[in-house]
């Protein structure tokens, strides 16, 4: 064999490309099998690819320096084409499998682009109290829609016969007669009938001609009537206090908190940037936020809370609980039925004096603490990828990275999966 033939060519990057494709395939299969969302971890760990590539190159160079017969050592070339193909394939799999995540981001960007066309005035400067607007309530009136641009919206019940709306207008950057002129030309457009609609019409001002005055609305509804509610504002918080709907309540704000207290009705809502607080709700709750903490107390129906960045706390819910956060801690007290709790990056703490439904708990990166009743009818099957498992239940067996066993008849299933420490204690 000739010397030229012994000069083998080794392409640096093939092992890295193979590792990348295999890793993406394993995570994809795991997400499909377990119903998890670990594919999003690639957004955090993608720098590992150039690191592994560099390690592969260094190892190749070290092996090439071993004593060899002259002219017989391998030649090294960077396999840019192969590695680039692997990255493109991995990114394609990620984009296809995480369509919902990117659709959420696109919706957020679209909202921000819409909001960018509007310049929002703040609650400072000149303040004007508008005359109370009375909206007649007819016998067939069953729905109240509020469509606002800039300002907080508060809805509450009052011992009155018709709907009464009080608007407070704030005009910043202007004063005197100019601010008063903006307030005078800002009003509430009212549509009466079976479906009552309130729309804020602010007089734009400022150098850009796009600045919207802030119009805070206080809406009092008759305590003898119920209305389905549909409330939307681009900038501002939404508060419902002692409010009753016929059946449904829909809430949405682009920037602001959602606060609900003593509300009757099934609630669906979202805020793209703001906290969520609900207390004493007679009905189902389905709320989400892109950034903000979420807290719920005493929800009689099903409870679903979802946030991209923020902590979640739920106490004393009467039906199923479904809580998830991409980056934050989860705390649940007194889960009275089925439970689904997930955190991509955060601690999960579950405490309950009873288990009366199936539980599924998952944390990709964070400790899991379970405080369960000493007596009951449930079984536990848990695992920890890289952490320790600790329990004071004699009924449970720990085998390496798994824990299993049952209390009582084992009627309800408690499935726990994580990659950090798992603590199972008696409540």
C-alpha cells in the first residue's frame, strides 16, 4: 500500500452531527411518549453544539500527535456541510414540533406590532371626571361587551336599575385648555339592546398624533340582573368584583393584570403581560399570561392556569386542576380532584390532605416536593433522572432512580417525573 493511500482523511464534526441528530430524536420521542415539552430545552442548551464540536477537534488533534510512521497520520478537515445539515434538520424538527410555542410568540409579536401603532397616555397629568353614562337595561339584555383601548376596567354590582358607567380621563403631556379639549372630545360610544356594547373613543393627541388618553372605566351593573361578559382592552387591567354572569365571561388585555373576586360564571381569559389573581369563583376558570405570577383561591369548578414566565399558586380548588409554567415555581394546596402540574424550569410543591383523582406531575429542571395524606387510596409511581429520592412512607419502595408503591387500595394514580430531587412526605 502506498504512503499516499495511508494518509486517511478524517472529517471533524461527524460525531457532533450524529450526537445532535440522535439527541433531537430521543427528545422528540420522549415528548411524544410522555406528553412533555422537553424540546424547548434546546433553546437553552444549543451552545453545547459548538462546545462538543470543539472537543471533537481537540481529541482528533491529540490522537494525531501519537507517534506514527512518517506520512501515515490522518488528515483533518472540518465537516461544515455535514454539521450544517444536522443543524438544519434539528431546527426543522424543533419548528415543526413546537408550532404551538411559535404561534404563541407570533400572536404576541402581532399584538406588540398593533400596540406599537398606538402611543398610550399614562395615569398622570390632567385628570377629568366625565359625567355618568346611564345605559338602559331591557328585558332581553343578556350580554355586555366592553371594547377599550387604554385604561383600567372595573365591573361590579350595585343596587341600581340600569348600567352606570363612570369614566376618568387622564391627559398627560398637555395641560390647561389643551388637555381639557382632549378630554371633551373623548367619550364612550354605547350600543343598546339585547347585546349592550361600550366602546371608548379617545381623542388622539401629541406630536405623533397617536397618543391615546387613558380612560379608566368604572362599570356598575344592576345587582338584580346577570350578563354574559366580553371585556377587551389593549392596555390596562381588568377587575371583576362581586359579578354574576348568565354563563360565560371572556376577558383579554394586552398589558395589565386580571383580578377577579367573588365572580359567578365560567371564565376564559388572557393577558399578554400581567399578573392574574382570582378568588372565590363559582364556575370554571381558564386563564393564561405570557409574563406574570398567577394565584387562585377557592375556585369551585375546573381550574386551568398557564404562564410562560411566572410562579403559579393554587389553593382549595373544587374540581380538576391544570397548572403549567415554562419558567417558574408551582405551588398547589388541597388538590381535591385530578391534578396536572408542570414546570419546565422551577420547583413544584404539592400539599394535600387527600388524593381523590389521578395526578400527573412533571418538572424538567427543579425539585419536586409532595406532601400526601398518610391514609387514602392511591398509588405512586415516580422517577428522578439526576436527583435523589427521599420518602418517609414505609409503603413506598425506592429502587435507584424510581419510587413506587400504594397506600390503601391504590385507586387513584400519582405519576411523578423529574430530573432533580424528589421528596415524598406525609402531610
